[in-house]
C-alpha cells in the first residue's frame, strides 16, 4: 500500500519534471572584425582582430516536481569551433593581427575549439524561486554580455520572490564569473584592480504598482572593491498620437574593504590628481533617456553625467588584468545607459549625450526586420594628460528574424560601429559583426 502510494507520487513528480520541460538546440555562426586605426597621443601601433566561429548550444529547462516544494534542473551544453582567427602573442615580430576575443588562448593562439557545461539547480515554493549554479540574468547592477560566440555567465545563488503583490524581490551571491572566451570560472575585479574578489552580493526590489511605471531600488557589493546603490524608474505613456518611454537611472558608488583602505592592488580606474586617494572609489552617475514612438519609428534623446574621481565601477573578470590581448577586454558590460558596442563612456567626470533612432519594418509588412542607430558624444573627461579629452561613437544595426513558417527561429544580424576617442592611449576603431542563429526546438 505504502509502496504503491510512493510509486504513484514518483510517477506524478516525474511527469511534471519532464512534461513541463523544454529543450532546444541553437546554432550560432558569428563573425567579428575589429580594425584599430590610431592610438590617441601615441605612436603605438593600433591592434586589429578578426574572429569567426560556429557554436552549438543545447538548452534544457525542466519543470518542477510536484509537492509544496518543487525541484528542477536547467542545463546548458555549449561547444564552439574556430573557423578563423589570427595572430600569435608569442610572435613579437608580426603583431599586425592579434588573437581576438571569441576563443580561449592556447599557447598564445586562439584555441581551435572549446566547450562549457553549465548546470543550474532550482527550487520553487509558492511564488519564490531559488537557483543555484550558473546564473544568466541581468539586473540594474549587473550586466552580462552576449556579444561573442559564448555569453558571459556567473556562478552563484539567486532567490526571486513575487509573493507580495506588485513587488519582485531579488537577492543573490556570486562566487565566480565565466567570461565570453574562457571555459573555466575566475574571480572578479573592477577596472583598474589586479587582485580578485570571490563575492559579489546583490539585491533589489522592483515595484509595478504605479500605472505604466516600474520603480527599482537595488544594491550591490563587490567585496574589497565597491558598494553601489541604484534608484531607477521606467515609464510608458500612451499619447493621442504615439507614445513616450522614460528611463531614469541613478547610481552611487563607494569603495569598500581593501579599496576603501587604499590598497593599490584593489584600486579602481579614474583620475585622482586633485589630492584624492589614488584608486579609491567615490562616484555618482545619473542618466535619463526619453524616447518617442510613432508608426514603427522611435526617436530617443538621452544624457548621462559621471561625477567624482573614479570611473563607473562594474563587475569584471579577474582575467582582464592579465590578458595580453587587452584590446577586446574581458567582455563585461556595464548596467549604465551608455554601454555601447565598443565603448562604455564610463570615465570620471564624463558627460555624455545620446541620440537614438529605431524602426520596426513590421509597420510596412516586413515582420521581423528591425533597424537601429545610436550616436553618443562624451566630454568633460578627467585625465592627467588633457583636460579637453572627449570621445564619440556611432553604432548601427540591422536585424531580421523569421517570424513564421518552417524557418521560424532563424535570425540574421549585422552590427557596425565606429569609435573615435580623443583620450591618450585610447584607440580609434571600426568594427563589423555578423551573426546568424537558428533555434531548433526538440520538445
């Protein structure tokens, strides 16, 4: 009797775990060509990169077992194959072309192949979900990039609660990060630091009780580097003709632990020439973006101001400081408004103006085709070399995703960017990216 009841329970739990699951395979073909022209204020030769790879990504998302507390498993298996790359960091006489940022390094060259297995265990209780393992999501104090063959991920614990009406609460603890061109986890830093941290705490609340508005209050702490508070609001207003979207973001960042104590190994990038403690984080950022939409057209105007001695701090990989490629960086993004294709406009004191245009061709019958263009100009950058340092960047993209039919899930994207910084040591760059992806549902 007891055995029969137990068997019935196990079959029911198994049914929910499997029957509510979903699996697919994504084929990713990505090409990136980044040409460095000049290095501002220097005779150094600008670096150029070219990468082309094929990725195979298997994603499985289970349902939950039955009962008051449900358990589940998400699993991603990724395999990347190099189709083209170049350069050898060990060959000092031929540095016109460098290994890019799409593949791990193998004795100074881009590896021919690499693989990553990423499990996430999950547990559900009422409207709460606990996830342990690989974490993918972004939030107002954490941004992970998806600009190469493999996306940046983090390893840790995250709890999301929606038990209270109109509120979503999130709390998490990240122990390690995995950047876009590595198979293993590494510790964390912010730009300028050299010693790794093994704890990034974050948490926040999003409130949707106001009409057409989301108000967010978040906090993060990268141990021995910085603590950061965020207050933001997003609002959508429908007008008689068109609609307006508003995006307000405010950050306050302060050094903590070793950084606050002035330890140079935990220093952050910035300009400290006014007598401030070199490397100590003390910074504020405020930004506002207003966008007007009508008949598929969207026009946006935005502004951002960084105040203080330090650059805008954000979670980065410890490998960045020791990666000889340097140019492509580790692949970390910032949650700030000005995180563009090539640059972040995160410098101390920087004031940035943005203009953006988007068009959805679905309004003229071409469903799935979208165009976007962004221009940003930054000035008032605080540097020891030049008080008139400035930079600008222009990004354009054209993307198409098949909306229906047998080829549904096929997407093609072209991105082009030009960055022209007038900052000593920064590189003038042109970049083209071409992405093709195809999602094949399995069940």
